[in-house]
């Protein structure tokens, strides 16, 4: 009843092609942005901002990056965390070595360096596919961490290989409080998410999807294979790189290469599997699920302990988390390979007809 | 419906109750780890500190009537989880988190700035950033008792002693097998500097996390035939290394472990392969110390102990946690004496307490911990406070202490600490404190 597009007529092509063709969607997105930009920083306390929402947004961006490559262009990758590491370390170096560089430019440099490495490790995708490509990107994961650990230049010859994010400021305004860091993260993520959404509606995005669906057919109709695949690697790595820079600068503050292990790559992959492969919204849903669920579980176990008086050991809670994640991933792969985003779409379709489905 | 109402009432009742009793309490977060490849260390250390606080609550009713409270949070030795646990715990209790023991070098690094901004002291006892020993630049960070760099100098000294004098080190080969993380890399600059000074050759061999694959590293050791191996491992990496050494026939008494490589949990899984292995330590194992007997009597005999497996009682990690408990509660006691007895103290006051800690032999005796830990005297200049290290050897059934407390090369360590700290201060734009002024 609420979600019905009856009466919304589109009289121009522009109207027909806008990002959110339905009025209710536009209102919802605008409301969401208002809440995220204005209400959350006012209402949210430090714990929510610094420990829950900021990492959720950052990992959403990483998931979005991987989704562009894996979900839209069909190239399986296990190197998301490596690209994040490059973004973090090169942003650090940019700020360190270029005096007076604006922080956003440093993020962009971090992202571009990740994109360059992404192109190099994307080259095997021209010859190999599927599982074999995943193994090639796995090599990227190990090689990058090895290089960051071994080459002292990346961490400015720090004895422990750790980098500490420098202080940030934008136009003289210091970004130091959790709320400021949250707003910076949110702005970057919102802009990049909008860019990704638009990219996927453009010719490039359609080329990505054509390659994903059947690369032989795509090359027959004239889509340049090399350019398209490498572009997908570059854009995806750029997104992951910026996410890594935010991870270091707006979340952890101090990072060592070990923060970006294969474990994180897998987590980002799980995000898009649970959230939805080939969906912008899915990246956010998946990231929310994977980052917030373990915390919910551990906080929830405390509630159960105090309410029911049962003591739950930490081993049980942590192992439950692994068990639930494992089963959910299998469940999603079998029942709903397109993830939470597809479920949301189904709900929307049902809502359009509700309460009169016939 | 009724059930829902009852649940709501229960929640409400709990909330009111919680508010009513949360007045005279001192909250200490227990952000450790009970799962994963590093769980033996995390659960042992965490168990020790909680057992000690529980014992004080049961025996003395807390500290001057202020009950100690804590809440566990699982960090999984993971930086991101550690930060989340820190953020979750910092506002709990009437005065917020009193002090945080991150129990991970990586998490310590991630928290240095956050904790300094929140005015919550960090105690990284035997781990963390070594240069934080310079209290002028790091007012809120305390790498208490001893640091990695101190330990590295003592390790080389010990090897020199065994060889019959430091001049005998010339031309020797020492392999350094380390956990490839901030933790393992931290001592490398000191070891290379000392290599130049004493003329030994250092062969660094990195073992990636979590360390259960070491074939390649030990093959290199077989080729290079070093005179000694320094094992700087953590968790599952330690028994794996000992087993790998046994496989290539490298003598175990030539392997000297760091203190995070020298607990029962590190040698027992290796079985007979561990016999003869030597490691450093800054606390002694054992259940015969008076303080341990008190923990047995007031906590374990009442069924409130942290360990289900009673054989872990008095193990190295357990007593190390007890030492952490002693350091924490002594600092609380000191801060209470200055800022008001019988009242919970804030993080800022706790910082003052830690900085003025002076645990001498007499106090150790009163605490029933003579020989459990070295004496400790912290100051604004020196946030380490002791630097002493002991060595112990595994005889196949238990750890036997084989040396007295050994002094580190204080001059070398201090020089490097000050150089690193001043570089950090410059990068961060921190104006180092003036230690002659005793500010809060």
C-alpha cells in the first residue's frame, strides 16, 4: 500500500533512467542520508561511532570494491585485504613524504597505488579463470604482505613494521574525534558508493556484466577483453585501497601488515556472498552482518548470562560465531546465492502488490 | 504476553539493581582471548589476573572496601576486535576502565593514541612498544617490569656467559627465529646493533602467523649451523619450532626462548622434543608462593577459579597473570592513598598510581610474592621499572630456574628508547613532559 508506484508517470528518458525511479525509494534514500549525516553523529555515543558504525562503513567499501570485481565482472579474487594494505601503507607514505598534502589526496594516492598493483595482478585474468584466478590473487595477498614486512621503506624503517596514522585535518578543521572520523568515512563511502552505482549503469558496467556472464560472447560482440578485465581490477583495487586507508586512519589509527591477513580477505568475500554478489546494497548488508553479528553475539551472551544465570564460556560464544557463519554461508550458497540483497528485492516486489497480490 | 512482561520486568529490575550496586566498585576490563592459536597465553594470563582480583575480593573485601569488578571480552588476539573491546569497556563501571592490559603487541600499538586521549592507562607487561618506557612522551603507556629490548640484551648476555665471556661471541652465528609481526620484529634493531658490537652474525628467520609451518626455516638452520637459536615465538609456533628442531637434530639446549616462548603450554605439546630447552622469564612458576596458596584457599577451594583444568594452576602464564594483578591492584592502592581511600579512582589517578609504583622486597614479602617477580620502581622517566630477566630450563616435567635475576644493558636500551620516543614525539607533534614537575 505504502510502496506502490501507481500514478508515478515518467515522461522523459531522463526520468526513466534515474538511479531510483520510484519516489518512495528516493525519499527513503534521502532520509537515510539525513539520518546518517545528521542524526547519527548527534545521537550515537563514542562506542557506537568508533567501534561499530565506522568499521562497518569501511568494510562496506571494501566489500563494494570486491563486489565490482567478483560480483559484476565475474573475476574471483582473494586479495581484497592485500589491496587494503597497499592503500593504508601508501597513504601513510604519501602524507609522510609529500609535505602539506591534503588528506583526501593522500587517500586517492593510496587508492591509485592499489589500483596499479591490481592491474599487475589482474594480468593473469586474461588467460586463466575461476579457481585458478583465485589462486593467482592469493599470490598477490601473500606477496604484498611479504613486501610490506620486508621492505623497510613502506613503514619508514619502523623497527616493528608498524605505521601510525598521522593527524588529519581538512581545510584546517582537525579530524580527531570519533564523530569527525565517522563523518569523513561516511562522506568518502557515500561518494564512492554513488559512483559505483552509476558506473554499473554505464556502458562500462554493462561490459563488466557481459564479461561475467560469458566472456567469449562478450568478446564476439566487440567488448575489449583486456581493457575491461583490467579496468575491473583497477577500479576494484582502488575501492579496496581507499577502504584500507580509512581502516588505518579513521579506525585503528596504528596498523601493522598483520591487520590485513588472508583472514580479512575471506571476511570481505563472505560479506559479498551473504550480502549479495553483484549488488551495491548487498555489499552494505553483508558488511553489516559480518561486522556486527559477532559483537551482537558476544553482547547478547552477556544478557543471556545475567537474565538466565547461565554462564557461557568465551570459547562457546566464539565457536558459535564460527559455526553460525559457516552454516549461513553454505545456506546462502544453496538457498539464495544472490544473498540478502536479493531477499530485500523479493520483499520489495511483494510490497508493491501488497495487500492485494492478485 | 505474561512471559514477555516478566522478561521486561526482569531486565528493568536488573538495570535498577545494577545501578544501585555499581557505586563502590573499581572496574578493570578483562580483554583477553580464550580461543584461537594464542589461547593458552590469553586464557592463562587472563585467568591469573582475574583469580588474583577475585582473591582480594574474597579475602579483603576488595581494596579498602572497594570491590574489584571486571568483564571479559574476547579479542582473539586481533587488532580490530581488541579496539572494539576497548571501546566497549572504557565507559563501564562508576569511573570507567581503570587500566587496560591489551595482552597483544599489535593491540597495544592500536590503543596507544586512543587510550592517551581517553586518559586510560595501558599496562603492557613484557610486551608492547618498547620506547613507551620513556614516560615523557608516553604518559599513559607502561611497558612494566621489562621490555623486548631489555630482554634481547639479556639473551645475548646469557649466550655470551654460556660461551665463557662476551668476547667469545665474536664469529659466532646466532639464528633469530621470530613471529612475523610487530611482536617478533621489535627486537631486531637491538640484536643487529649488538651484533656489530660483539661481532656475532645474526641470521633472522621470519615465521608467518600463526607459525605451524616451519619446515623451511629449520632447513635453513640446518644449512647455516648456528651456534645458538633465539626463539621469539608465540602460541602454537613454539612447540612447532621445538619439534622441527628435534627433527633436524638441532640440540635443544642451544635454543633460547623469549618469555612468550617459555611456558608449560609451549613445551608440553612438543613432548620429549622440548627437554633441555631454555627460555627467559620475568616471573617464576609455582603454586607454593603464599599468594598462590591464598588464591587456592579463597578462590579455587570455593569453586570460583578461572581454570577448569586444575593442572594449569601455578603455571607460568597463570603466575604471570597474578603478577599483572599485583601490579594493577598495588597501583590502585597507591592512587587511593593519594586521592581518597575507599573510593573508586579514575584512569587519570590510576596513571599517577602506576607512575609512583615502588614494589620492593619488603612489599613483595607482605604480598606473599617474594621470588615470584622482580622488584619494581616506576618513575616518570622510566615506565619500565625493572628490566630484570631470569632464565629457566625445561627438564621434561617442569621449568627449573637456572639463573638469578640478570641485568639488561641499560645504557644501550635507554639510548634506543629515547631516540625512538623522540622520533615518535616529533612525528606526532607531542611536547615531552618535564619530569621534574610532578603533575597529575
